């Protein structure tokens, strides 16, 4: 990994460039920097979610995810470097299976709403999708391993499931069920 930060305001980015973990400098709008920024934003949004009342198992899982996202950001910051392990993707698959098994099957689309923690989980999900798109765009221009893309894809699915779990957890007294989309076409009987 690159050097640890000892000074925050270095002023080296005043020219519109930023340093990668390997010491090279690139434009701040470089695809690699965009992907790193989206992963950083996702990690920050998960931090907001962690400030909410959460079931212990969900909290523990999200803390692990934050560390893995930090690893993912580190990997993106150093071209050709491997930091996110395949086990991280497997861990998300296992968590997805575990939490999804406890939920009723969806019969209709749901809105990104409900309890505050569920709504924040949905925001995290959308940021994860954006980060995934950024990593895909980067991989079209530069070499990126499959695991970062796979991790973000699974994480967005998991965050959707966790939003449903959090709506049912009723930790803020307003939980209960998903907020279902009311399709006008369905309300008319599908005509």
C-alpha cells in the first residue's frame, strides 16, 4: 500500500490531479478516481446506516463490509494490486442467502421506504449500484479484477434484502412490512 496520510491539506491536488496509491498522479476525473470516490461514498453511507438502531447481526455484518470496502478502495487506488479477497464475495453470498431466507417472497415491487434505517439501506444500495457501474467503466479502460465488480453487485443485492429486514425489525416503532408500489395498471386489473 502507499504511504499513510500524515498531512491532510497537502495542496498537491490544487492542479486538478490526485495521487494514486502507487505514487502516480492522475486527473481527478479519471475513471479510477471516480470508482474510488463512489466506493468511498458507499462506505460513508454505510457509516450513516450504522448510526441507526440495528439488529446486532446486521450491525456486525455492516462493520465487516466497511472494512472490505476500504480494502476495495485500496485495491482500486493501486493499479494491478489485489486486496479484496474472493472470500469477501463468498461472505456476501452467504449473508444474502441467510437474510433472504427469513423474508416472505416478494409479490410486487417495493419502494425504497419504510423505517429510517431501511430507507438508508436503500440509499446505500443505490450508491453500491453506482460504484459498480464506475468499476465496470474502469474495467473497460484498464485492468480490474472481477472480484471488485462481483462484490459491489452482491452488496447492492444484500442491501436491498437488509432494507427489507430492517423494515421488519421494528427498532424505531414504525416497522412492519415493505412499502409496496401501487401500480395504476395493476389497480385497474391489468388492462
